[in-house]
């Protein structure tokens, strides 16, 4: 060792070596990254999905065109680089690199990067438009009615009318200038909800048999015919005389059943009165647009089935858009259509919406602190109050139904790919 060299202390070298091993050793970067990233991406997708739906509802209130983007894929690239080294530290006289250094300067460096890539798909193709305008089928209404969602919420959202009793039908499109009739429908649905709350009303299935064709001689039906009929959901059966066969087909259909003990209750009477049902009937068949709209063609003693005309998702969104509170400044500028009642006064849409759905508004640049979901539109914040449980549940149902109906092509949802770089 020359006289100019200063040895590096051994404890220092040991500590530096440990630091280097710590930086270069194996670490569980993948699980740690997923632990932090998964819920963050989940929360962002959930929030922006809700905000997009609320924005479209507000747009419809202003007779603006709705538009949606679907998140079809997420690729998040995480990278981490690390290095450690010893930098010779020379004195002022150490300009000659061949001379020995007097000390070393340790260096450690850790760098990270997050490079997410999102794939956004505009929902404006033919399939999307068709689903947006297609009324909910009867089995879809029954499916929702048999879930834990209140029957009044489902029927108010998705029925244009029941037995031709209108549910604010003109509200299923751009805001009308005349107030739509809905009071009778709301009264009948309130009675129906009360019956369901007491467990006096259930949705179920009933079976019926239909005779196909005429009678066949006993010798005309062989064993193979019996087997083929059974495979097709049909049945050959002897008539009362035993000398002929008849081909029968069994089918099921949806019904609403009332507890016979409740038929004379005020709610059952109100339900039957509003929807023109036959008194004393405890089972009503559910149909879709099978009833004549003209009262002259209906039985004089009342109907024995409930005929539904359903809404599409777009019509349901138009309907709830009338729960948006429009600022007075926007009304004064004519940004929305004003609805008048029979006396010519401004119509209060809360008479239709009630507790079903309400979107509040306030000016300013700051997001409302009490908002469950909020969007900024035309210099105002529109939001669902986090304490408004009825509106929140309606909005949640609309979110789920929009996912169900407007997903597009079948297949998995958005894919999140997390390549982990070291």
C-alpha cells in the first residue's frame, strides 16, 4: 500500500455490501403491485362508469345526445430499476486517474415507472343502438320482479302502462310540454307494493295443456311415436273412451298470485280498481301487449290478466331524467323544455318521480361534498345525494341493467394485464 492511499474502513464496506445485496436481491414486486393496483383500477372504473351514466341522464334532460365509452382492456406496465456502486473520490491533486483515491462515495439508485394503457370502445355500433331501443322482454321484467328489488321500483322504471293504465308514457322520450297522466298508475302500484311487502303477492309459473290436431285411432300411434313426442315436450294421451289418441303439448306461463285472504283488503281492492281487474280473482296471468287498448273490447266484469307494455333502456333513462333538478338560470335561458299542467302552470316532475329518483344541482367549481356520484355539466354540478337511499338504489339498478343490456358481444369484461418489470 502506497503512502497516498487511505484504506476504506471494513465496517463501511460491509454495510455497503449489505445495501447492494438488498437492492439486487429477489423481491415480490408482482404481488405487491397487484395488491395496490387492483383495487385502485377497480375504484376508478366503477366511479367513471357511474359518472358516465349520470352524465347521460342529465344530457337527456337537456335534450342532448347521450354517448358512452366502454373500457374494453387495461394494460398496466410496472417497471423498477435499481443500481448500487462505489464512486472513487479524489483529492484536488487527484486529477491523474492513475493515482490512488483517498475515499469512496457510495451510490444507490432505485427508479420506478407505471405506464398504463387503456382501450376505450365507443358504444355507437348497430348492436348497441338496437339494444338501447329494444323494450325489455316480459321474462326480463319477471326476473327483476322476482329479485329483492321492490316491485314498485321495477314497474315504475320499466312499464309504459299496465292494462293500458299509463305510467307517464310521454316521459319516455324528450320532455313533453304537457304533463303526462300517471296518478292512477302510481296509486295502483303503491297498493301492489304494499301487498308484496306483506307477503300477500308472489310471482310464479303455471302450466297449461294444449291439444294439437284431431283425434287419432288407437293403432295409429306406435311406441316410437310416444318417445319422439316426449323428446319434444309433448305427450300422446288416450281420450275418455280409450279408443283414440290426442297429442298434447305442455307449456308454462308467468302469473301473479294474491293471497285469497287479502282479496277484500283495501290494497287488493285499490289494485283491482285501478287496473280494471275481476274482483275475487287471486291469480292473474302476465302477458305483454296482448290486451286490446280499447275498453269496449275488454270484459265487462274485469280482466283476469296483467298486460304489460315495457320500456327500453333508453326510454327508462329518459323517464328518470325528469328527476333532474334544472337550475333556474338554465330555465330562464330556455335550455330545457318546460312542462305545463292542465292549468298552464309549471309542472312539478316530483309528482311523477316522488321518492324514485332525484338528481340535485348546484353552481360552482367544487364537487359537492355530500355527493354519491356527481358530474359537471354546463357550469353546474349535478349529483345524487349520498343520504338519498331511494335515489341511490334506483341509480344502482340502472347501472346494473345498463351493464346487462349494453355489454354488446358476449365475453369477459375488461381485462387488466399487469406485466411486472424488474
